[in-house]
């Protein structure tokens, strides 16, 4: 790799020192502060750190941290990989990740969907993976069709190879200006944000996985890759069993996206898939923690589409703890709770906690789901009999629970 200029070397080194100090003092994992320090000293540090690296950018509303982890695991077949493993997905986090792995020839970066155009322009990444778009953080995020429009503009005229989920009409529209697109039928269970054509505004007709606009020519492209329950189909029509350890259909979709990205880097399925099978937890997601004989499995869900996937993973035979906050990273508007169909929880013991537990309690009451209101997660867990329990929490609530158990990963 090209030697960094002296100023960039100094900025990168001081950023790593700040990150180390943050971890040592218990103030954080260092994945943001290190990048901020580096960018203060050298505003163009991200561009310089990305130079000569082969990069993949992973962006979506849901699943980007998990898919980043899966792609990283697959690309380890080729050598060292720089990555923002804990989800610091804005430029400061990218700088911190690339500084930490300063000699890595490959990089896999999770990118906040709003920052994708900026990060793509700065890094010149050769591969971009786009998976889904749905409503999220409604008090401060743009309408998602505007995000798709920004993706279109960012990809137009660039030689970037895009791996895109053709089952999501918004993703398809956002990716369709790219010079090269590999289409993946990754599935789309949450359809409430994409009933209208992003090209002309007309209604979309849907039949099984297929979709097409009733009023213009916009339609679902033919996929080269697909996921069929627990099987991945590659461009040659070969079927591969997705016996990964991460649970749920959403993660099998993430896995086939990861296989397509790995193939774009030249890693064949037979070498990539065993790497994906080694991944058991992603930044605390799906981890089981124990306290006094109670085994709590931690599931993260941040928006209506994410809750749908979490319900798919949760065991209907177990009690369930739900925790919701509304801090800055969550979005302060909790009206999205009314878009989630909680009736699936009827018949199982439900415990509600978190800073916005009363908002969630009202929503459950309207859905006629009996529940127990708890002041804290510790109280909710203590009310469980010894054995297993599922926990679904949104972002800051999830991080608070992780902190109680030493940020288990």
C-alpha cells in the first residue's frame, strides 16, 4: 500500500491513541472518538486511508451490521480485512476502522444509508451492497424515496459494482443507475414502504416475489442470486445449503448477499460459505447471557421492519422481554410502534421495560396483548423463572442491556 503522507500518519496515530484511551477508561469502544480526532487533524484522512484498498460498502436500513460481519468473514480468505465491526457507520467510524487496520489490503465498511453518497465519493469503493430501505428514526431521517434518489445520483457515472436486493423496489430503483449490478433475490417481508412505484408514483402489482409498476415499465430485474428458504442459488444455478449459525430468514438473506459480495471479490462460494458458518454473534446480537439461572437471548430491533424479523427469530414457547428507549440514536419519535403488529405475542408472557415503556404498553393494550410493566430490565429478568427468555430491544436499550453484562459479543 502507498505510504501515507506525514500529516495523515500523525492524525491516524493520534486517533488510534484516543481510541485506545477510550477503551482503557471504559468510556466506549473507541470506534468513533478515534476517527473524530483523526479527522480534526486531517479532514481528508478517510480518502487517504482508503487509497489503494479494495473496499466494499454495505448499506441498508436493517441488517447492515450483520452483513458487514459476514462479508468480512468471507474476505478473510484473501487476507487481512479492515472493518467497523461494532456499527460505527459514519465517516468517523470508517476512519477509526481503517486506521486500526492500517496494513489491511481489503476493507468492508458498514455505511449509514444517508451517508452512502458521501462515503462512496470519498473512498471510491469498488463494491457497494444495497439490501433494503424502510422507515427509520422518523424524527430526523428523510423520506426513504429521497434516500433512494440520493443513491441513484451517487452511483450514476461511477464504475462501482453494486450488489442489490431486487426484491425491494426502492433498492432496485436506487441501484439501477450503476454501471454494473448483480441482482440478488434476497426477499422482502416488510412491504409497507414500497407499494408505489418510485419511478412514476403508480401502484406496484405484486405476485409472490415478483413486482411491476402498473403504469410504467419499472419492474423487478431478473436475479443472478437468490435465497430459497435455507438454500442459496448462485448464478450457475447451483444450490448451497445456508446452514449458518445466525437464526432467522433475514440472516439467510444477509448470507446470500454476503456470498454475492464475496464472489465480486473473487471468493467462490465453496470457500466463502464455511467462513459464514463460523459467525455466531454480531456486536451482541443473538448472544445469550446468563444471570441467576436465567438465560436471555438478545435480539436487536430498531423499526417496524426489524421487529417483524425479530418476531420471526423469537421462540413462541418462551417468555419475552421488550425494551424501548427514544434517545438520539433511536429517534425520539415512537409513533412507529403503531406500525408493528404485536398480536403475534398473544399467548406468551410479555414483560415491558425501557425509558418509553408506557408508549409500548399503550400499543400492546390496544393490540390486546397482556403484559407486565417493569421499571428496569433487571426487574424484568428477575421475574422470569430459571430457564430461557428472549429479549427484543431497540438500539440504546440494547446497548444498556449489553453493558449490564460487560458488553457481551
